[in-house]
């Protein structure tokens, strides 16, 4: 698959910090919600050292286990994520326990967008979303938002990558390329079909007029 015009990309290493931030935003409030009442209970009942230790371990153990699992998952997810821009298609590979691979030919791509959340913006990361018309029809999206068929996620140069993909899309002359949601650009192939139909209609009219 990897030829002369092939480019292999990976997420930014900052993706790990981003995921740890997401994890902390969820886990820290939950941990405090359990830990503070436990400390109050230990103080209230004047628990001895052994009892206090058991109570604290009962609260902390699940969070410690979850943190170890998440640490492994984040590292493995980063290592296995790969984006390949070949001469003909975009290939996205990701997943830890369940591997997922998306292959999108350039001549099927209708729109390339960039999404960046507030926390991603702090790390200078963004995600390039690749859309195809057929995938819109099948998958749709919540609230009318189309679902991307492939995502080049958590990269620092999203604008450059999006421009590179769009340049390859234009080279392949797809049926329609969306410059913006709801706006389609007609390609030469479609224009040729329209001109052929108009020429055929003109010939029929000329034949009828000559009778």
C-alpha cells in the first residue's frame, strides 16, 4: 500500500496529555465525592488505624485499578493509531482491544472538515473529518450532524493535512466535492454528461424542425 506518494502520519504525542485531562475531569470529582465522606466517617467514629486503612483502600482501590487500565489503554491506543495518505485513498487504523480500519478512496470524498474542542485547543490539537455522500445516507448523525467515515484525530497540523487531502480529492475529480455544508461544486465529469444530454436534445429538435 505504501508507495512513492504515500505519507504515514500519527496523532500528536500531546494526545496522551489530552486523554489524561479528560480522565482527570471525570475521575477527580468522583474520587472526592467518595473520599471526603469516608474521611469524615473515619474521623466521626474515631476508627483505629487498621479500620481506617481498610475503609480508605475500599474507596481508592477501584480508582487505582481504573487508572492502571486507562494508562495502558492510552499508551496502546496512541501506538496503534496510524493515518496513511496514499495516492488513491485515506487509511485510518486505530483501536486497542478491538481494531478498526477505515479506507476511504479520494474519489468518494465529498467534504473534509476540521473540529477542535476547547480542551483540544489548549493543546493545539484538532481532528480532520473525512465525509462521503454514501456514508451520510447510511449513518446520518445526531441532531442532523453528519458522521465522518474516517477521522485523522488529535494532530497539530490539521489545516495542512486537510488541504493535502482536498488537493488529492481534486486530482481524482470526484462526482461532487462540498466546499461547505449544503454547497456542492459540480465537476467536469458531471458537466460533460449535461452537455451530452443538451446536445442530444438539440439534435432531436433540429430533426423535428427540418421535417
